[in-house]
C-alpha cells in the first residue's frame, strides 16, 4: 500500500491491514471500489442509495475502516477524507493533497487518522460533538466519507517498432483506461441540500467520526504523478446511525414478526440426545 501526492515522497505500507469480508454489491465506485467495514464485528456495511447519494448505518462506539480496492490495471491515488478532513494530514480536505496509492488489484483498509509512519488513531462512530472535525472547529461536513481517485500519468513513451495487432486483453485494458466513471468532479463540494430538512426528523444526535485509540499501521514513501489536476472519480458515502436513517426514510423500519402459535402447548417436543449431567 502506498500513500502519495504529486512529486512528493509519500508513504508506502509495509504490512497490509486485516481484510474484512467484502461483497462487490455493497461497494461504491467504478475505477476504485469503496466499502465501509465495521471492524468490531467484521461485517461490510450495506450502502443504501437514496436521492442520489449512498448512505451507511454506523453503530455508535464501533471502530470502522474505509476499504478501497483498485479495480484498474494501473496504480491509483486515493485522496481520502472523513467529515471534510484529510485522513493523512488532518487538514481541511482538498483534491491536491496527499493520499493512499494502490497497486493494480490491491485492496487495503484505511483504519484511522494517520499519526506517523507507524500509527493511526482509529476511526470510531461517535456523536457529532465528539467527532474529530467538530473538536477541531470544522462541524460543517460531519457525516460524509470521500475518496477522490486519480489515475497515474504514464512515463514518456519510447520508440518501438509497430505491432501488427493487439491482443484482446490489451484492447480491453486500453478501453478501460480511457473511461471515467463515478460522480461529477465537483460532487465533493456539492452542498448537503437536505441537511436542514432531515435533521429535524432524526431522533438521535447526528453521527460523526471520533479520534480513537492509537493502533499500529506501518507505511513508507513513494512518488506519484497525477494524470490530471481533477479526480478521475469521486466517491462519496454519507453515514449516520440506523435510527436516524430510518427516521429519514433511507432504511425501512423492520416489521414485527408475530409469534408462531403452537398447536400442542402442553406437550414438550422429543429430545434426541440430552447433554450429560454437570
């Protein structure tokens, strides 16, 4: 795992984080796939699509990770933010900042706010007033996770004799490299247009991301040249508690299951092999 920014030496991960069970159907993004993992129970949180945005329900107090997988055939830079804050530097997030660099096909869990080449402070779901963003005076964007994905600029081409024909695999790779997917480039800066209307419906405090306990997470440095100044893909995932998502109508309320009547309530069912005494 690499971390990188234009013409700057950034960090290269010396050890992969533990991978949680992940399902492609729960991932958001095309060039890169992003999922949110509850690290306390190992489950991938379901992404609910609602009015043009993706939402996940976080459990207050749980540690979580942003899992990114590079589905392209080349290295990618993922500038990652939580609550409008860059997860590497703690600065108010911008596209021109440092981020994680992924090799082709690589998958990695970003588990916290980076404190050094060896440590992070764990991401934890917490009430918004306890979030890192609010505690540092930046409450406006609490409740959103962003990943701005950049393709790498290829090295200068050297002369080679012409080839008669490309293989099918090479043609598919070339087609993929010219495609862009995901949200518009300005999606990260789009205002939260429904923030005032749904907040009144939420029965519980809005969820944010806290600055949790220190954990080991080793990284190194690499160099990355961006193909263009703006991201090739912007992935945006909003989050809140399950109660708040149900209050907003994003997640349906579970229906009560009626008890199953027993036609012979006075008789016990037969047991096959009882446990031994003691």
